[in-house]
C-alpha cells in the first residue's frame, strides 16, 4: 500500500509499505481505507523538522513514522474490533497514531464516528476540528452577550470565531498578522485585526478588553501571555493551541489582580462531539463549503503542506483526498 513519510524537513517521500492485516487489530481498533485528510496547524512543526513524539509512542521519534503527521482523517472501514463500527461504514475522526497519510490507517474506534454520506470526504474531514472547537466551547462560560476575542485566525481560529458567534457572542474580535478582512466576517468576526497579538494588546483600551480570549495560535510561549493580558477583569482565557514547550511562564500577578480563569485541555468524548459537529453543520448550511478552501489529490501531498506553511489571505482549511 502507499504511504508518505518525512525524509527531511519540508520533504515528503511516497513509498510502498506492507498492507495492514485485520488480524493485527487490537481491541476497539478499526482499519480504515484512506479517503481524505485535513492539514492541521499542529501537523506543521513535524513537517518543518521538529522530531517530537506522539501520545503512547515509546519507539523512534514521531517524524520518522510512516504516515506522520496527519491525524484528521475520513475513511471507509475495512475491518473492525469496535462494536459501533462495521466494514463498509464511512467514518471521520482521529488517526490515533498521527499516521493518517497511508492507504490503510489503524485508528482507535472511540475517536471515530459515522457522518452524513451526502458530505464529500474533503468536507467531512472538517468535522474533526469542528468537534474539537465545540468541545472547547462547552468548557467556557455562556457566551451569550459576551465579547470574545480569538488570537489566530487560521483554520481553527476561524472555527472558534464562527462557533462563538453562533453561541450568542455579542462581538467577536479576530486577531491575526495575516489579512483576514475577506474571510473573517464570513466566519462571524465583527472586528478583524491585522496585527500580531502583542501589538494588538499594546493598543487595547481597558474598556474594550474582551470577556473571553481564546488562544488559537499555539507553538509559541508569548501568545498565551498576550491572551492573559488582554482579558477583562473576571474574564476567561482558553488555551487551545498546541504547546511546543513543557513549561509556559504565566503572570500570576495579572491572573490574581484581574480575577482571571485560565482553562485548557484536549478533546474528550470524541464520538459524541463528532456527532455534535455533524448536527452543527446540518443547521449551518454552507459552512463547510466556505471552510474547506483548498483541496489536493493524494499525489499532491507536498504541495498541500507547502501551502499550509505559508500565510495566505483567503485560505482556511486544506484537505487531501484519495
């Protein structure tokens, strides 16, 4: 079967590897035939050359794995040891080994769910990041009537903006160095700020500080500090971005004096929130058409990741299809 592997920073190589055996599946695992994948910002450090490790990986560094670093996948079930998934089903969710760039993918069935078959695979794969955003918003205070700011207006940040507005936020501010004036309002952003988060915070009047700040940038320490500094007294900061460092400095003086709440966490109850994502898109017609802005064939993996690494106005989600 075909597989992609990183052979150097920014460089994929396609090769043939042995097919997966249904007999090799562990309890509650599912064997999928690859249909589509989504490129997430958390995939890019590995593409750029960061070695890293994935959860449960005790072997070689993650960047040396076949199929790495994709985790957002849509596939057809070939074999299953999970009671809720059966051969022939089409499902969306997590490639639990972050090895989704292969013709056959083994995944934890608890991180997969069936989806509306009217969706094309390249659209269905967007249900995975949407599920993550919906779960995160469940952890926040009621957004009705609140001012919400989202730092980072990439594919995840745009979804946060859209979901916040749908949840009743009175005003959504989107902050990004890339010009999002064309696409931000489409995703519910009332004020589009083209600036790095530190510059935005420097010019933010006290009366305009948001009630809730969502850090959707990740991969750097400073943006969390900017989110904390930006939050209004009694506000909440949610750190969604992926940390590349184990320890982040936090101003406890600011946290204490402003009575702030800091939250974070990974997505739990994955099958439930994947279904919730499916229900959400059914009631928000056209969202996925606007969200998936670039689609690449499986022979264009290199080009897909090259684009994902470049800040391009108008780009939201990139998908790869078989």
